[in-house]
């Protein structure tokens, strides 16, 4: 059995990944990746009253951001397919996904109807879902979104402890194996054929090159 060489990932550094090596993401680093995605999601909501489905990719080729176009002219399948391709092309070792969703608190209903989507329930709540994953593990967080009578975002509410039956789920984006160079190049070409250039998805192009405290201003570029 061929031995895999490992190197550790320490957030927020951008490691120079050796070809064929596996980047190990610690639980602490994965939490930090998820927390950062959540902070940016709240910035989206403050600026636009809406958080688009957004995928933050951490890979050997750099950091990238993919968003589902809004209004949602493209289906969920469009986003999932391109998200997985982008993760391969980027040589992703971790990613974080944020999105608005509908959730149902189990204590508010006597019996959860498994055949009914949370969005179809009269007891539904508008929430922000944050999910981060690596090949070492995954985390998920659900936070209620507070809006006024006009539907404008006014802040975040409480964190809900929900299982996957009670919130609209997301699918995994990472491949089981580390994408090798040939696999990454092939995914880049497939992305281009679908109208996406990986270089245009680089994080600094989306958020700008400012420091952490200036990042909110970069959110306006994502409108």
C-alpha cells in the first residue's frame, strides 16, 4: 500500500502544497474556516438583505469563491456541479458553504413529516446555514435570521441545534481522493466549457485585497 505524505494546515496561512501530499485540516482550523464564511455571509445580508449560495474554496491552487447567480436563473444542480468541479480544479483540501435556507424546529411540531421539505412547512424559519468540510471531518451550524415586517435584515438570532431531517441539506463538494495535477487541469477545462474561468473566481478578485476590517466594503462587489 502506497504511503501518503501529510502536511498540516494552520489557518489562515496559504500553504505551499507539495504535489501528491495530503493537507490535514485540524478541527480548530475547520472551525475557523466556517467562522470566517459566516462573518462574510452576515456582511452580505447587511449590504443586500440576502445571502446567495456561496462556496469558499481552500486549495493548493489558492482560495476561490463561487456563488450561485441571483436571481436564481440557474438551478441547484448548476451550482453543485460547478462547485465540485471548482474544488477539484483548485486542489481543494477544505471548503465552506453558506446559504439562506428554511428550517423547522422539531419542538414546534408534534411529528416531522419526512416527505415535506422544510420550505413547505407552515412552521418554517428563515435561517443561515454554514457548513465546512475537509477530508478529516465536517461541521454544520444553523443560525436564525431576524427580519422586520418589511422583510429587511435586522440581525442574527439564535443558533439552532438541528439534525439533517430538520433543515434543507447541502451535498459534499470534496472528492474522496486528493486531486492530482492532471485531474485539476481537466476540471479547469470542464469549468471553462461551462462558462467559468477559475482565475476569475480567485478570492481577491471577489472580496478585494483589503485587510480583514475592510472586507465588508468588498462585499458590495458581489451584488
